[in-house]
């Protein structure tokens, strides 16, 4: 056996510099990183992980249970390292990752959403059900599952006992510490399962892994976690869990916890502990008594035993390692007609199963709301079903002359610069789309030579070659699914090609159905908009006359006033407001009309004028005291006078509704406010009212249901936010229940105004 391993290694030789841990390479540009030999990487990138079917079946049942919460689903997913890793991989993929790290299983499911979570879970079940033959299926993963769960439970308990800050991270690290074994079992050669069974001592297994793969399962597990771009301490704990006790003493606390939990679980079964120097190191590092360690181990073993019974997993029994079963020497092959009949039945079974697959896929994809969501779901489904780590899509343009890559985060951005001409003689990609047949750069007989476009697609996918699977609906061509593959993957996928073609067809059906729905919605929206415009023109026309009469009457009244009468200024403000209402109504004629022209705006003067017009009605009549702290050095800004007025009036109206007799509203201005290198003028509105509830703060600038507040439209603050954005400004709110509310509005200055202000 060892001679076979050495021969295999010579074909895929790698070099490990001296004094570096297995799996770590030095790079002058990247420093110390976990590296995986190039020849094995594509097989691992597909993240094919053997999981516990009992856990997955329970998870699928829970997805259909309306009473099951996200926490329930996350707890169950956290009971299987393969299932947890699958969701972590999807949630941290470029297509879905937004903002901070997604480390918790509950955060993963929240990121994926129920629909994509269900799609991934069902694809995992389908992939398992469609697997045929191969020695890998004969490997029992229950041992890895039990050991991983016990280490996870112990890591959590140890973290709590030693006051480590994040016990759930310790649980996750323990759960995933042997995930590299599952990656190798699911992604690399069937023979690994045989060695996994025969080498129950992990140190010997790691020697075989290093000879065979140039790395080991600890490095491979750490490499997978590194793909999620999380804190390196999580992957370090996985990478270091087989280090010597004198080495681990210098590592971080999380690595010590996982290493110790792994040692504790390996200390034998029963009431005693036997671990030699490793166990002594655990006691020294953790500062725990042997009785405490024994209690932790006993509790973890009991917890996993109870869980196994609840899931229907057979009781654990230690057995001697056995090689794969050999066929009986005297067994006679069945007659030819029996074999033909069995093959026919098998083909029918496969076809029925694939029909169920497509129905399930179609059901899940039909619930998605955006084309990008569909592509992400198809991408993840293909990775699971066919073990392909690198996938891209090209869609045919309406003129059917070229195909281009859509813009979504799940595929290389470089592909958006490519256009594939739909001429069968120009590229394999075009040949696949036009001829509706899968084409690959590894095919022995090519209908056309491999073109530069084909090469560029392969290079963008960072793969040796590419397999193009057509996406079509009967006679209609939609596009192509490009799969980055190497030679061994191409050979493995040959038996799946018919299924891949049907999968791509179903994806095309879902995408085209979504596009048809969107086109129908756009037609309906266009029709409604046309009717709205006609109605708006009628309203504008009918309101124009009375507004004109009011404005003319105000002019007549102002002319009758004695010279110097202060009421004349108030009438002038009122005429400006009539003009503003007329302009707002006029904009109903065209929703795409640009914002009103900008002009110099005296903010202090505007606030004083608006208070003269609205102060009595909004505030004084209700006993609300208005105070002003207007900066005398505030210079005019450049902006839309009407928009700023509308912002203030909406905020004042809301304040008047919320405040009571005796409450106060402070209106202040200041200048020369600098934020991120830009100069702003600031308007601040602070009141002593009851404050805003948390549920309102969470949706502060979003339209509210008007039925919740009779007599109000529910869109005032959403309009305010939109207007401030159009002004290129910023608005912030701070509110505490019982302590009032403050709005801060920052309006940008031009460079000249900023220089004058400074």
C-alpha cells in the first residue's frame, strides 16, 4: 500500500520548506498562509461534504414546520459539521456576503433566507440520493460526526469554565476541527475512505495524508475556513489541533481550547483518564482539576448519546478497522437478460428521481424575487449537485448576436468585459449555445478549435479548462453555464452530463419565467403611470386657477396696506408658499423632472420667515415653546430653497403632533461643520417630547402604513430623507424614550462657500 502511495505522490509532488508546519507555505507577498497543492484544490472547492442523513432529514422536516424558528434551525444545523460548513460556505460567498463576518450559524441562515436555505438543504438531499456506486458510500461517517460533536460540546464547556469570551465560537471551532477529513472524503479519490477506516490513530493517518496529498486534514480544514475570510483564530484552532503539547502552549486561547478538547475526547472511555503528557498539558494550560475534566468529558459523551438516540443514529460500538468488502470468490454473475432488466429499472429509477429533482428546484426558484437571487441559488445548487466549485453564466442578448455575463457578485467581474459572438465556428461557448450540446475544452473531438474567448473564460475561472452547458427552452436559446474544471473533474462529470443539461434547462426556465413576470409588471406599471399622468394633469389644471386667484388677492391686499406695515412681509412669505405649492403640483406632470434649480439660500432668514408663517398655528396655539440659537456667522449655502423648506416643514409638523403643552423645541444652526473632509452647514431640531419607540426608529425613514396613523400619509419622513439625499446632504436622528428627539441635517457647501466660512 505504501509503495502505491509513494508512486501517487511522485506524480503530484510538492515541497514543504523545513521548519514550517504541514500545509503552511511562505509567500513573500502574502506571508504565512495555509496552502493546498494546486492539483487537489478544484476537488476541494466544490465543498462536497458527507453529512449525517438523520440530521438533514430532521432539518428538512423543520423547514416545513411553521412553528420552527430560525434559532431552532440554526441549533439543528450546528449538530452536523458538514451541514454547518455548507451553510457557512454559502453565506460567506462573494454573492451573498454583505458587511461584517458571518460566523454564527443563525447569522448564516439569516443571510441566506428561508428560500435559499431550503434550496441548499434539498440539493444536499438530492445529491446524496443520486449518488451511485463508489467506495466512498461504504464509509460510515458516524465516527467523525460523534467525535466532532463531542469535541464541540467540550470546547464550549471548557470555554465557559476558563472564562473565554465566546463559547459559541469555541463550539463552532470544535465542531469543524476535523472538517478536513470530510472534505477529503467527499472531494478526493475513493481510496481515502479506506485509509480513513484503517488508520484509527490520527497521527498515522496524517502521515498517509501527507504522503498522498502533500498536506493533511487539519491544513485542509483551516484552508476551508480561510475561504470564508473570517478571523484567522478560527482556522488556527483547526490547523493546530494536532500539534505537540509543547507547541500548543504558545498558541492563542481558542487553539488551546480546541486542542485540549480533542485530547480529552481521546483519553479513552469509562470513568478514568489516560492521556500521558498531552493530558498533563491540558491540566496545566486550562488550570482545571482532573475531576473537572472528567466531568466535562462525561457530560459531552452523554449529550451526544442522547442526541444520537433522538436522531435515530445507531449506538456507538468500537470495531476493528476493516478494508472495503471484496466480492465473494464463488459468486456467479447474473444472466445477461437479468442484468439488462436491472439496468432498465435503474434507468427508470434515475429518471423518476431526476424528475423529482427538477420539480423541487423549480418550486424553490419560482419563489425568488430577483434574477440575482435565482443565479445565486442555481450556482449553489450546481456546486452541491455536481461538485463544481467555479461556475459562471452568459446570457444571450435580445438581438441574439452576442452573449454576455450578468453583473452579480457570484462570478468573476472580469467576465463582464467579454462578449461571445453567436457564431458556431468562433468558439466552443457559441457552439454549445447554438448547437444546444455541452462542449468542453477537454473533449477529444471538438466541433471547433478552442478560441481565445474560451481560454479567457477558463482563465477568469482560474481553471485548467471549461465545460459549457447550454441553457435553453425547447427551441429558444437563453445562454450557457460555464463550469471551470480540470481533467479529472471533466472525466468524473461525463456520467452526469445528461443531468447537468436538464438542470441548466430548468434554470433557464426559471430565469425566463422571472423575466416574463418582470416584463408584465413593467407593462402594468407603464399603463398605471400613463393613467396617473393624465389624472395629475387634470389636478394641476384645476388647482392652478384657485392658486392664481389667491396669489392675486394677496397682491391686492398688500397694496392696500400702509407703507412700512409688517404684515406686508408676512404676505410676501405667503405668496412664496403659494408659488411653492404650485411648483410641487407642477412636478406631478413629470416624475422624472429634475430637482428645482439651486440658488443661494439664507438658512437663518428662511427659518425666521417660516416661523413667522407657521409658528402660531403649529406651536404657539398648542403651548409649545420654540427657542432659536441661530449662528450669526452662518453664510448662505447653495441649494434648492423649496426642498429645504419642505424638509423643515415636515419635521416641524411631526414635532407639533408629538409635543404637548409645555414642551420645548430648539432650532439651532451652525457653520463650518467638517465631516469626512467636506464642509457642511448644520440645522439641528431638538425637542423635549416623549421620544420615538424602538420599532419606529428601526424604520424611521421608510414609508409607514397610513392605517396605523389615521389622518396621516405615513410618508413624511421618507420624503424628508429623499429630499436631503437629493440635496447631497445627510440627516441623522437620536431619540430616547422619555428624553426627546433630535434631528441633525447637514447641507453641503460649495468650495467657495467653504473657503469663506473658514
